[in-house]
């Protein structure tokens, strides 16, 4: 039996697709039309900033896939459960950051392909 995809997950996937298209189009439009040389630095700064937020907010993913047995023994079972639920809630609440990080990474990847891979194959076949 297949698990149904939630409306929130579908909405986030839509944001991811829209943000990816917008990021790539904006990046290449600004760099080619206005010859603005700082777009890679701006995208890198935004990507690193949101990535650091994501990492810090999720506390370095220290409790990802943790079980109550893995937590310190001086904590009560209630505190252990609260910590694990908080980690899951933080991961759920910060999923929006991935709709910014992934498009920026894909945009920089597309630029690297445009700058290095295309000229390499052009040199081979021409």
C-alpha cells in the first residue's frame, strides 16, 4: 500500500520547482544582460547563510534517527521523549530552507556546467 503524499509536501515540492526555475533564470538573465559580476558571490552568500541557519536550527542533526537509549542516562524518559520530538519538529519546521538551498546549488552547478563542461565538449567536437 502506497503512502499518500501530504498537501504540505506537495506545496514544498512546488516551491522547490518554482524557486529552482526562478533562481536559474534570474542568475543567467542578470549575469548576461547586465554583465553583473557579483551574482555568484551573492548566490554563494545567500546559500551559505541559509545553509548555516538550517544546520544551526537543527542543532547539527545530532538527534536525527536517535533513540531514547542513545540519549544521556541522567535524563528522565519524559525529557528524552521531549528532546526527540523537538528534533523531529525542528526538522519539519525547517524544510522550507531546502527550497532555497537546493535551487542555489543547482544554479551554481548549471553555471559550472555552462562555463567548463560545454566548452570542453565544444573543443572536442569542433
